[in-house]
C-alpha cells in the first residue's frame, strides 16, 4: 500500500515548478513501497563468510559493486547483510527501468531514505519533473549526508535497469563524491554502471564482488543442499558444483527438484539440464530477454566450448557477432570473455541451449559442427577442429585434417595422444580412404598390434594420392613415418631405412613451415629408425640417427622422442663400455622427462635401466634396485623388447651379485624361449642373454651348463667370446679358452668397461693354463687402471677366487686399490629357500671334503682347488664325487646349496 504523508502540500521547488506531494513521483504515479522493501532471506540461504567479509570491508569504502549474472545470489547476499544492520542506517531501493528518468530516480531515492527511518530534512524536497533534477537538490542532499554524525548505506538493487542512463550515473557520482564519509553506496547489478570505476579501483575506494566471487564452492554447495534436507557426499557436491559452475540459482533449483526425486543424490549427479526448472529459468530470464538475432547466435554457438566473433559469424551467416558478444558479456548474460576476442558460454547455459537448438532446429547441429571444424582448421586450431568433425560424424574430414596437418604423430606421442586415441576410437567403420586407414594404422601400432596396424597401413598405401599437392605429400609422409614405426616393431632395420628414405622424399614436396609446425613427426621417425638400427646392431648408424632425434625442435610435442632417443644413446654408450657417457646420456633422458612432465608410466625406462647397469657395475646395489623399480614401473617394460631384455639381464645380475644365483635363471630362460619381436632377431641381444645366462650358471656352480649356452648359438661380440672362454676354463678346458681369446679381433671402438672384462678374462686364462703369474699380474694391472676412474667393481667380483689369491701375493697392489678390495670381502650367503625341511646327512663329510666344499662354494675350478690344497686333480675329483653322494646332489651349485641348508658352510 502507498501511504501519503498527512499535511502534504504544494509549494515552489526553487525553479518556479510545482513540488509534488509526498508519496507521489514526479510523473504523478504513486510510490511503490515494494521497491523499498528489503527482500526476505529464505531459511535455506547459505551465509558465506568470505563474502560477508568483503561486504564488511565495503563499509569503509565509498562504493561496493556486486556484479554478476541473473541468479548469481547478488540480492540475497546483500539483503542478508542489511538484516544485520541497525535500523535507520540502510536504505534499500530496487531500481526499475522508468528510473532512467533522473527525476523519478531521485524521487525514489529520497522515499527509500525516509521509508527506512532516515530523517531527510524538509528542505530536501523531491524533484518536480520526471526528466530532470535541480542541481541544488543534489548539492543539498550531498551536503546533508556529509554533515551527518553517522553514515547512510544506500543499496541500489538491479541497477542494470538504468545502466544506460548517463544522467543518473553522473548525478549519482556527484552525490557520492561530495557526501564524503556520510554515504556508502552499494550497487547490485548484472552490468557495470557508468560510474568512473577505474578511479575508485585505483584509489582503493571500491569493493568489487564479481561473478567468480559469487560462485559457490563445493563445500558451500554441500551446505546449501543440506539445508534443503538432502545430505550430499563431498564427491557429489564437487560434481554438482562443477556442472553448474557454482551458479546459485541453478544449485537452488536443482536442490528443490531433487527433493521430489526417489534418489536425490543420483538425480543431482545426472539431472537432464535441458528439461528442468533450471532450463526454464535460463530460457525465460536470459535467452528470451534478447532479440531474435541474439537468441539465434546463442543457440548456434552453444555447440562450441569457446567462440570468436568470426567463428560465430560463420555459424550464423551474419556479420554482427562482435557487438552482440560484447553486449552479452557486458550485461552478464552468461557469456564470459577469455581474452583475444574469444568468449565462452556458461557450461550449464550452453547445455540447455543445445537441447533447445535441437528442438527449434532439428538436424542443424551436425551442419554447425562441420562448419565449425572447417573454420577452426583454417585458423590452425586442429584439436578443436577434430572434436567438431567427430561431433558432425564426418570421420573422413576428421582423419583428413589430422593427416593434412601432419599431426598423425600426435596419436603416438605427447599429452594429446590419449585424448586423440579416445576420439578416433569412435570412428565409424564405413569411413574410407587413405587418411582414415592411416589413423587406424597409427592407433593399432600405438597399441602394439602389429598385424592389424600393418594391414591398415597396406590398405592406405594401395590408395595413395598422386603427387603434386601438399595434401598428397602429407599422406605419403604420414604413411612412410608409420612404416618406419612398423619396421621398428618387427625389428627390421632394412625396412625402416627404406621407409625413412621415402619420408625424406615426401618432405621435399612440403613447405618448410608446414613441417616446422609438426616437429614431433620427424623426431618420432628418427627415434623409430634409430631404434631399429640399434636392434640390428648398426651402432654407428643408430648413434647418428638418435643424435639427430635429440637435436629436433625443443618443446612438449618432441619431449617423448627426445627422451627415448637419449635413453637409447645411453644404452649404446653402455654396450660399448663407456659408463661415464652412458650415465650422462641417461641422466639427460631423465631430465628431459622431468622438464616436460612425462608421467613415469609413459617413460621408456631405458634411461633408468642404464643407470641401474652402471650402478651394478660399481656394485652399488641399493641404487641399482631403485633404478630397476623405476624402469619396471614404465609401460615400456612390457612392450619394448630392448627394455624387457635389459630388465631381465639386470635382475639376473642383481641376484648373482647378492649370491642368489639359483633365482637368476628363470627370467633369462623366458627370454631364450620366447621371441622378442615378430621378425628379425638381434645378434647383440642374443649375445647379452647368453652372457647373462652363462654367468648365472657359473655362479650356480654349473660350468657345463654355461658352456652349453654358447654351444647352442653363434656368438658375435668380443665380450661374448670372452664369456665363453671363461666358461670353458671353469669347465676344465683351459686350452680351448686360450684359443678363443687368441682368436679375438683387434679392439675397435670399445670403452674401458669392455677392456676391463677382456683383460681380466685373459689374465685368468693365462694363469690357469700357462702358470705365467707375472703375465697375469700385468694384465690385472692394466684392468685395474682402466676400471679405477669408473669404479668398475663387478668384473672383478665375478672373476672368481683366483683374483683373491693373486692380490694376496701382491699386498701392495691391494693397498693401492682399496676402492675395490673392500668389495672383494666375503659376502654372506643368502638365506636358504626351503620348500621342505633339510634332510640330515646319512654320512658325515671328512675334514678334507669340507676343505674342498669350502673352495667349491668360492667358485674355484677343479684345477684351482687342487692347486690351493696341494692335491692332484684326480684326488679333488674323487672328493667331489664323495661330496655329491653324501649331499644327494648332482652338480656343484646343488651341493653348495645343500651344504648351506645343513649349516656346513
């Protein structure tokens, strides 16, 4: 009800005009008291202390602006704060569009002050005319406010309704500036007022509460839903908050709807936004408030995650997108600027608009997605273009864009690989042509399905376009790169090198700048080619190719191939006996992965394996174990033959080094039984497996089994031949061992670790076969000199007891190499692993048999035991037969294990 103050009268307003009665606006309409009433705060309102603190801060500033979209909770936030204020200190006015007339606006301001118990002096009368205000009125009002003992807080709600009135804004600024501490102005609006906000911000006189501040957080969402009688789990609250982007009205509407649902939490997780009270609110309050052209733009751009005026124009067929988007953003119509002329729709609003688009324009959505894909592709935004091509169901377009942008490599490496793989997993089987088949081939090869990948690759090759265009060259290049990958997987360096030449030929038909935009393609090809060459043992070619991959363009797209290439370079260095260079390359590979943020599971593991190998060679078993664990955690441990081989070999070496030779053989047996790749074997890989297997047999006291390993396959490297010589010597065939070593070629491109191994083996064979101790000592001195800078202890630890005897004869030599002699101290035997309790001896061993047994456990040969105990070889053999019989063993390793179980050692 409107009440007219008794005793109202007419008089002069100072300009010869009529003074309107109290309770009436200058245009003769009654004052609407509802506009002066503070809104009631519901019981389900959530008081958020972080916002209360901001409003409290506003009490010390001239201006507080609460600015956000419809339903953001602006009004209730301020109304709750006003309810806590003392009566007679706050005036509330809900602004209407007719207040754009200054006289009407200021008339309502004065009525609001009086309505809320603020005694405005009689000499400050209301304006006489709707369209203007006497400046003296504003001056009197400002002077009165400035002279008050207590300040007045004036709240102007829904101020966006008069936001376009320059006159009202200028007059409000005048009063605010001259009222001093007597006035605190709180403006609630969907848009920024025309006040000089930049000045207030610069002077620290503005408290600015914006949409981001008003958005609910997950814990606040949980509190809101709980007030509606719907307890919500933390995860469900987070999901609902993310989906609504913390929009207050959306959360409240969802909560109200969920109260009627049988399973409220499931409803809140999965509600259909397009068919809900939320949709009704947004369509009614936001969409239909705009003209038809704006509605059409919102509907069409709702298919986009973000939009640009030019993209919006392409979707609407008009050219007015820029001013429309600017207006929507300025009026907080759920359009947010992203910078550089890009905008985004509120995600829930966009979801509802898409549903409305399908109702209003059935069948239009795929066409819009296709148009967006083409525009985004031309703009160089490939990832976004691919998503829209997929949403359009146009898989030929999606595949053609991926291949045409030379981006096939992104399916194989980089942070986008998993997402692109998931995208193209949906590709329709009827999509045909070389581009879709190349995408299928890339996916299958990335998943290590060689047969299917090669099938698709061949089908693409059968339909290669004729040369002459960039697109044709892109298809040919992508095809060649995938053939290099396929050749790597099947272990064929010849096929890889042929495909690499085809790739280089295709690159000649492409502009350089186009290649530069996809550096991962070249880096991947070089890494795959170098890996195939490495597998084949073409070490010089592999080193050159992998070094070129490392030198490829820096950045995230090439991080994985550079990481992998560095790891393989480290392996080449290690294989050539250069532990220092191997360690440096391996650490560079790890650093590359760390810099680029590659998850551990995505890494190749090769760098960690090389670091583990170097640590084992230095007899730092703790560090080696840590590196092995990291290598085993990578996906490459199960799919990369090189990683699988080195992992098995190093685990075997670790077990041997710890005295558990019995457990060192099973993994190596698997390597010899199962093919590592589907095609060509690797000569050096076979050698390394053979060497590790033989070393485990020797440590297990079975030299015959070690010799058999080398008899069953051809050997290729000097190191493997030397390993055979050592096995022959342990089996009692010293002459054969010496002939093997004498037949080795001259050293070529080998580092200190290989030198140490060969020198020690020759020293052992020379002493055992010729008894030439001075010659053996000379060879040992050279081995020690080569090993010392790199702290290579493992070759000496595996050399056998002859080394200990030789060092005992040369105490000075031992003192000079304390870095090694400490590691040569006897190591405790591993705890016996029993499947059943050890059976007691039926007949005890003699004292001499115990002497022989002790030396047997030290891996001495029969000849060495005889020499050490001053017995004949035949006598030692007789003792061994007796020991085997009494211990129920058939070979050395078994006898030693049985003796340890019985406590004889």
